[in-house]
C-alpha cells in the first residue's frame, strides 16, 4: 500500500459505500493509519491530519481524522465510515490546505465554516458530528476525496490561491502560469 498522487485517475473516481464493517475494512483502516504516520515522518514541518481511502487507491467511503490536530505526539485517528455531509452553515472562510495526494502544492481554499456530518464508527455506532473551524475544513476536504474532488478544484480559477512550501516550512506564493496552469496533469488531464 502506498499513497497515490495526481494525476492518478483513481483520485478522480467516486468511491463506493461500505456495506459491512469486516476484517477487510478494519485492515484498510489500519493501513491508512500507518501510511499517514509514515508520510509524516518524511514531512517534518507538517502534520498528517487526515486521509481518505481512495488516496491509497481503495475506492471505498472511509476516512480517518487525527484526534488532536495540534499535537504531533498524539498519533491516534478516528475512522469514519460512509461519512455524509448533512448540511453546511456559517460564512465562507479561506484558509490553507494541503493534501498527501497533491505533492508540494498548497492552496487558500474557501469552505463553509461549519458542517454537520453523519457517519459510522469502526464498531458500527452511528454518529453525528457538528464541527467548525479546522475540523470542519478537514471533514469537507476528506469527504470530497470520496467523490473524486481535490482541493485544487475549488481554487482552479483563483490564481492567487496557490502556494508551495520552502525548505524552512514557510508557504510562499507560486507562479500560477508556470507551475499550475501549464501542468494539466495536476488536474488529472493528460
Ligand atoms: Zn487530501
């Protein structure tokens, strides 16, 4: 198992619902946790906040979300199965996003500030989550993956919204024409 990146077409597909939470599904969740932490070891300035199953080429509606997005030492994740956005609320807020599957590009992405999500936990319990701020953003980003949507799609026409990270961990604006517009494979168009 490894993390797949653009322009891999599997990132653009719609994932299917999980019918039964069995050993196969639990194994997929374990692999997601492991891959997220492996990625983090190679990215010293970043925290692996979340991941969706299609990011390792498994087209099933499963995401994992870090329990504490501030503390790298806390390496536990909650898995959400068949997560669904029930509704979004609040004003639209722009903030930085990155993605394990979109290497070295970051974006200033507009998202609603609050979201209500329903999902199943690993033990089958149905939960409803009311989230705001960073957690709301993360949930929306990950649920997008289950429908083949990447954060870059939300800012495609905003040439001032793209950034890259320098070797000190600072985000600096990228030359849109040079780096983004002229790279159709970033969007999965070859
Ligand atoms: Zn992502």
